[in-house]
C-alpha cells in the first residue's frame, strides 16, 4: 500500500512488522515535489504529530468533509490521530485508503477447561467506508481454534472463517500459516462491518500447557508473521493494523451523476473513478499532474522538463505542456512516431517517387482487404462447424463415442446430443425455460424431439467457459459413462451430454416436485407439511442412494455435497439424490480416500474433511446426518437469526442437546405426536444422526449401516421401504429392497442387483 506514514504498534514488535514513514508516488523526485503541494485546506492544521492529514480529512471545524473529521490527541507522545475512537496511522490518497489499529479477538481457558476471557470485537463503518478485501487477511492463531468472520455488504450477510489445530509446540509449521497452529483466509469485498468470533472444540484442555488461548484478527497483509513464539507475543497484544477503503458519497454508480452537482469534489485536472464493490466515488490526478485531487486547488502540472538529471527528449529540446510535454527536434531530425520522447535523424533523400509508391501500396491493401472479407463471409459457417468439431474432440467426444460404440447398444448408457438439439429443446435457452441457477451453471427445462421420445429433461449449461485439458476430458468421459449407467430409483439419472461447446452441457432426468429443503422449510407455504412417516421414507430413500453409490458402484462414488437442497422429490415423494457436480470417483488404489480441495456447503461440511482435505465416504455420512437433524427438527442447517455463531450451526446445536439430555428443546414437537410410539422412533433417528455427526470419521456408521437401520424403522411404522423401490440393472433385472433386514442380507440383496457398469478408462478421477 502507498502510505504517507506508519506508527509502531505497541507490544507487537516481534509479530507486526511496521515501517516508519514512506511515500510512494512514482519516483523520488516526484515525491519531493508532491510534498511541497498543499494537502490540507488553507488555515487548517496539516499534521498530527508526524502524520500528514490530507483533505477530505481534516482537524477542526470547516477543515474536513462530513464524516472525515480527525481529532488530534496531543496527550500522547507522539500525538495520536483519531477517526471517531479509531486510531489512524497512515493515509493514501492514491489508493483511497487509511491504515488504522483494531482490536483482536481472544478466547482463553484455565487448566480445568473453564473460560477465563472471551471477547468478540465488532466494528461498524459508516458509508462510504469499507474494510479492504485486497489489503487485509483474516487470521486465526491457536491449537484448538475455530474462528469466524461475519459482516454485511448492504443487506447481504457474509460469513467466512478457518480452523487451526496442533498437538504440540513442535508440530507448528514455522513461518507458515497453513492450518497447524495458524490459519488464514481472504475476506469478502465491500464489508461495512465485522464481528470476529472465536470458539474451541475442547476448551484447550489437551494443549493448555503451551497454548491456553486462541486469537483471531483482520490484519494488513504482510504485517503479521507467524512463528512458534507467536502464542506468547499475542498474549500481551491488543491491536493490529488494518486497512480501510473510503470514497466520496454513497451512490452505487455515482461519477456521472456527481459531476452534475455543485458538491462534486474532484477539482481541476482530476478524473472521477467508481470503485469496485463499493459505493461513492474517488478522485485521481490526471496523467501528467500531481497533488491532492480533493483539494480546492486541484492537481498541479508536472514540469517534466525541469526534472534534474532527466532528459525526456533524446536528441531534442523539451518543451513543457499542461499535463505533458513535447520534444522540439533540430534541423535534420524528426520526432519518433512510436517513441515520442526522442528525435530520429532523417534518412537520406530518395530519388524515387515515394508518394506514388505509397498510394499504390495503400490501394493494393484495400483491394486485398475486400477480398479477404468476402472469403471470411463465405468460410464463416465452415469455421463454426470446425469449431464445434474442435470442442467435440477437445472435450473427449471421440473417446466417449468409441466407448459407447464398443458396447453396441448392449447397455443403456449416455446419449451424445448436438448443440442444435439442445437449442431447439430450450427455445434457444429462453429465460422462461430457466428453472434454477447456481454459482457455476444455469438449469433449463427442455423438450427433446421425437427422436428422443419427446422427453422432458433438465439441461445444465455451465457459466464457466474455460477450455479443459486432455486429462480433464478423459476424467469427464469416465464420469459420464459411469454416472449415466446408474439406474437407481433414488438417484437423478444423467441422460447424456453435449460436447460441441467449449464447456460440456449436461442433460438430466427432470424432477418436478421441488427439493426436500423446500418441503421441510415450506417457504411461502407452497407445499403441505411432511408427516413423520414420509420424512422417514425420504431419509431411507436417500440413504439407499448414498449406500448404493458408496458400496455397489464400480468405481465407488462420493457425492461430496449431500444436503436437503440436492434431494429432489417426485409427485409420489420418492427421494432422488441429484447434483453430482462436486462428486468424486474413487479409484481402487485410493482405498476409499482422496486428497482434494475442500468443496461443499457450509453447515453440511464434514469438519474432518475441512481440516485434513482427505475425502472419504464418511464425509457423505456426516452431511447426511445433518439432513436427518433437519428432518426431525424442521430447522435449517445454518440459521441467521441466532446471536452466537456456534448456535447458528444446527449440527453443533443438536450434538450439544444430545450431550446435555435436552433434545426435546430443538425437536419439531408436532411430528413426534402424530402417532403412538412416534416419540421412540424420533429418538432412534436422533441417536442415528448423532452417530453420523461424530467428529472422527472412523466413529461414524457407513451409509450401508444407516440404510439398514432406517429400513428397520420404516417397518416398525408399517411403511416397508421396498414399496415401489427400484434399482434398474443394465442387464434388465429388477431391484427389490427389503426394509427390515440384517446387514448381511442387505449385502446379498444389493449384490444380486449390482449394476454391471462400464469399466472406466484408467483410474477414473
């Protein structure tokens, strides 16, 4: 950050690396000139101690713009600049930023695990001030630490955070803030307020001897360096440096409108800039000018010709102009048309008629241009077809076609659609056909042609347009082959894909009756209330689907994003697990484990996977446990109306209630009273969910065990789970699931109907 000055941060000398005073405006000479230009209004103090106070900030009445008042506290040595009650240590007009000192959060315990100190520092900034997302980092320090940053951008609420663990001081990664003793993450842009919250899983009881406290703070990037000594150093520290952005006004896109008003503050020789993700506008000096763009005198011309030891005109004489300069060339020299800061010696005079040659060359050029344009128009359609063929090959189309042809129609695998077929099916992706939209893709409903039996399908078109590599294309083809052959009644079927676009388009079975999330939480009362027996049936259906993916497909499939929004229901309330965008195929040699980038949904995410980045089938079990808790409590996985961040996570609230014997306080009281003995059924489901939510994956049941238990509960309630249950076999054999069976019987039943899937190329993904 280009800053005018910095002050040392008290008691943080070994952790926070502060720089005294520095100014960066392009060069040493330019800096000297800029310091001589006025920064404050006439008659107003321009310094607080060693810190220059530039307008629109100011000390005293009539010396600042509204909201930019600075108070100089002269009772300290050196004097301290305060913006409200916030200490300011530096300003940057070029970046519209200021450096401030802010409190860090602490969470401390004694040897018995009792809390001795906890604070959740908060900050609320008036518009148009925001917390810089490009110059700050959110950092948490501790060996039993769960830290959250939350704030608002307008009416939108954002939450981010990280987890830090370690077993001993020797296990800490020196100079590395990567999750062992220290973790860090970026913060969202445009934040006007923030609260930092800290909590602990085990109250530091196992590591109290060397780390009794956790710490979390937002700090200017580069101003914090982690080491094994950090625990002791942070114990005696209170504040760290942070960067605020600021602007003028509060409009969303203000420059055009602001320039029409009398209070427009960008003065002479300046330009107005709309900052990204922030309201208001900022002023900058035009090229060739310097100074304070907010000052009534505006920016002043830089006289390039008077700069010592610099000659801006090679072989010529410099002549200063407002905002620039020009080079006057002597006789026999001409200004360089490419580099206008030098004069070039004229070439010897030629005897040929250069004008005629030039005219002939230009005429020939235009004739060629017309010819090439006509050829372009004629070849445009052919090139478009070639581009489609290129994308088809690039996306693995030839390999997919070869794989499908090798089975000669003996298996019902994926269909390769053309781009034209999908355009017609969606009426050229008409907005009225849009049925869903996420961060990475848009889903349209489509009516296929008679060649495809006029089937209604869901067509997922990616928002991302990056090309894929050869390795990725092979992985994609393997996934299409494997996923399209899953004919399970409780899995949304992948029907095929289109490979003629830069990013492949996927075609799925169309499910028309909403998601489980819609039915549980009943926004706008669109759907009737789900009774307990239906909830249990949906849970059993979902467990059957996940058990099938984990144990009875080759290779096994880990869904990685199990949540109530990804469980679709048809008109008969049959549950179908969908959205395999985050799923992983597990090659045999990986033994059920994959090292991946963390992907999933907050509230359903397995904490063990979040920490280790090792994905296993037990990660799906944890997410399914959260869905079970949603079904028996009718509460959302993440709630925004709770005061404590821990209480906003339904899984945390449920596990704490089970441990404290107060489960009745969070259950949906109505579902347990629907029938005789239903309380016992709900308690059994709660116990199963509690086992699914164990922090250690090895302590959780498998999805096969979960499916068996839920099937038994259904039979107790008189709702056998084999009613209408189907798992299609690629060779045509039916699937019959029995609700109340042993694990061995379940295995035997599933093996009988196991899908003979196409073996993927290589190792899958």
